[in-house]
DNA sequence: GCCGTTTTCGGCCCGACTGTTTTCAGTCG
């Protein structure tokens, strides 16, 4: 938890320094430190002791010293000093679109505006309009931006963002104005929650970019147009009652790769590329890679494809899922990028429910769906007895289900149907079935469904104990988080992953877009600890089976290769892996 | 504040759009 706290402090310092008009590069440096801290694979004090923190790119002496200060005293003097200079509520104002550091400072100095409600009041009573830089259109825009903030429910899930993108792209394709149209931004990087949707297109021959922007900003689904220039437009679209920002950018085909790279980001990743370009006497922008050395005018080098941009910089092409400035630029330079796991690598789905518990489909239907998806095996994992709400199976019902699955297999030679269970991890870490019954199963995923507010040590102890059971192959949705609805359990993830490695237990990557649990950072930590992943859908109906790509993308964002994921193995090999744990006990 | 195959000082990504400051600063991505 320390990392998150220190990260927040650095973020605050960046915001305050920016409002105070400090050097913007210093501000950027604090902001980068904040991000790096939030994404660290271990607690900062551990990395500090190991000496790896100071070796992290972007973390210099001054930052390390401040972190040491925090660990020692629980506070950072420079942070306290900054907090004394402006009210902390002022930082909220930066979340209003159109309010930047200069505007915030101006409104505070002139009108003592220190919060969003006060800003709203200053707009309504006309006092804001008396300030230079706050004309009528600006004030109107701010009024709308505050309304947007009040209505918006924050970031949306990946699957929701995709729905919005599909709607817009389908519309634009129907207009026959674009030659090529692609998703960019965080949606293309499979970030677990999306702020706005970015779309990139090239025009058809003889179609002016402006015509496409005009069509886009006047479409039926647009509730408000935020900006509309000759080559790019921003609009608000309503999606299940909440406004979503969609940005469209039009470029020529010769610049498509450069634009796609730029528009995909992340911002930090792209800045690293532009850095490298400068160091090589080149310049990178959304139109292409240019040579600037030995010439008065920049000379176009390349721009049509992303691969050519990366190669022009001496880098291997980087999968969009890795573009987060978490070491992928260095790996691309050293030609050591991983070959990421793909959807095609997955041979079976090991977590799904039927009508026996809380699923919507019968056992045989799920088998048919598995065959249709080309799986070599599926595992039926209905809930266990304690999950009363989910109609969990009593021991007796589970025995009957095992028999039914054994019989069923005779009729489906093309697929192995495995008898499994998603067994509850009880409050003391015991499991919800007798060991003898668990041993009868082909596969067991053990999950927490109650007591999710357990204190850190207790919750962690529950998972550690569950892993000790030789029948448990995998911990299901380990943190139990639900994006936008429920926080992750407070767990000592390092201790859990160490124990997983010791006990030969795998970690699930739950593909439900509301869960994505483990998340990408935890996946990477698991791999670093030598822990195998299993990517499952946890499907409760046919559609649920098709969400596997979200789990695969999450694991890939954690740098997972095929070798890191157990359900890329044929069933016989997977069985051997499971037997290694059972024989050790 | 960070960083170094021209540098331990002097750089630091780069362009679009908006509004209103008649030539550009602020904001955004």
C-alpha cells in the first residue's frame, strides 16, 4: 500500500508545482515518478534495499531520497511545504476539461476560487467572465465540462468502450467516406478501463478530411461537439446514460503508421520514441519519422506503417499491449521482447458454470459450445455447497455431476470434458468439500466469494492455506475485484505468489471484463515469481465463453508468453503438471 | 528532476484546436 500512497504524493507535488508555474520538465519528472511508483512490482522499501529502485529509468537520486524520507518519517518535507502554498482542493479543478494550471492559478489569485462548486458559482454570477482569458465561450465550455463531470461515471470497462467504438466505426464505414478505419488509444492497448475512445481513419480518394469530420460531428449519436477542425474532431456520445468522449482523427495513408503509433500511445511510450528519434538526429511526429541532421529541412524517412517507424528507430516493433513504458522500449532496443500469448494458443477453458449452479446453459450445451470454439478440453466448475445464492452443489450432487460428465465423454470423442469445481475458500482457508471428494475431480479452482473485506493478513492467510491443498490447481479471480463496483481484496500479493511457486499452484486470469483478475501488473509479478497462469472465462452462458480474449490480452499486457500459461498445453501435459503438485504432498 | 556514443550543463515530444491576447497562450492528447 505504501507504493500507492507515495505515488499519490508525487502526483500531488506535480500538480501543485504546475499550478505554481514551476519548470514543466520538473513537473513531468514528478509525474513520471508517480506513475512508476504505482506500477512497481514490489513494495518500494524492498526494491530500495535491493538497490533496484535507483536503477529504474526515470527514478533519480532526488526521488529515491524522498522515498527514503517517507519510509523513515511517514512524510516528505517538500510535499508538506507545497501543501502550505495552495489549498489542496484546488487540484480538483484540474479535472475540469478546459481548466489547466494557468487557469486554476488565475481563478484562485483573482477570485479565490478553490473548488469545483466555487468555480460553478463564479461562472453563474459572471465573476469568472471578468478575468482575462475567460470569455463567454470559455465559461460556457467550463459549465458544460462541470456538468459532464457530475454525470460521467468515470472510466468505462473495455467491453463497454468497444461497444461505443463499434457503433461509431460502423456508422463511418456506412458513409463510404473512409478507406481504412482503426481503433487507437487505450482501447487498442487493452487498458482495463477506458477514459475516451480514439479512432483513426484515412479518407477515400477524392474525399476531403473535413467532410469526414463534419459527418462525424453531426451524426445522430452525437450529443455534443467538443472540437471540430479540418483533420480531427471530438464529440460526446451517450452510452447507457453516461456521456463518452470519442475522438476521430483523419490522416493520409502515407502517414497512417506514424499516426497510429502516436494516437495509440501510451503518451509515455511515445515520448520515449521521440526521445530516441532526437538522439539519432531525427524527429518523430504523427506524420512520420524525419531526418533532421545535415539538412535545413526535415527529410521524410517513413510513416506508412508502425513497423517501419520502430525499425527506423532501431527498435523491434512493440505490441500495442506492451506500450506502457514499463521496460518495453529497452527490450525492443535489445531485441528481447517476449512473444506474447495469443488467443490461438489457448487449448481449453477450465472455468465455467452450468444450470447445476448459477449458469444459464445445460451441461451438454456447454460441451457443444466448447467444440464449436475448437477447444481440446473444457472443465465444468460449478459452485460448491457454501455458495447458497449461486445454488452451489452439495457433495452428493457433485458426485452425481462427476458421474454424468464421465458418461457424457463417451459421446464426444472430439473434446475432453473435465469434471471440476469452483470450490469456495471458507473464512478460515479450509475448502468447501472433503479432501477425498476434491481428489476425485480432474481440476479444482479455489475462489473467495465471502469475507472480501478481510484484513490484509487474514485474507492473505486464507489464500495461502487454500494453496496447501494438493487438489487445488488454481486460485480463481484472486483479488475478487469488480471494476467500478468492488475494490480488490487487500492482499500481500508477494507472499501469495511466493507460496504459489512453492506449492505449485497456478493463478487464474479471469477474463470477465468486469474482473480481469489477476490484472496485468499482477500477471507480470506472477511470471517473475515463476508462477504459471491459467486464462479462464468463468462463463455462465454462451456469450461468456467469447470473453477469453480479454483475459488473453490481460496476461499479454503482463508480458505472458505461451509458456507462462498452462491452458496452452494439451490436456495430457496439463495433467502431468497437476500431478507434480499432488505427488509432492 | 532526469540524463549523457557530441554533454556532469543544458537540454528536455510535438502538433491540433480554441478563444480572443490583433499574433499567440492555454489546453489537450
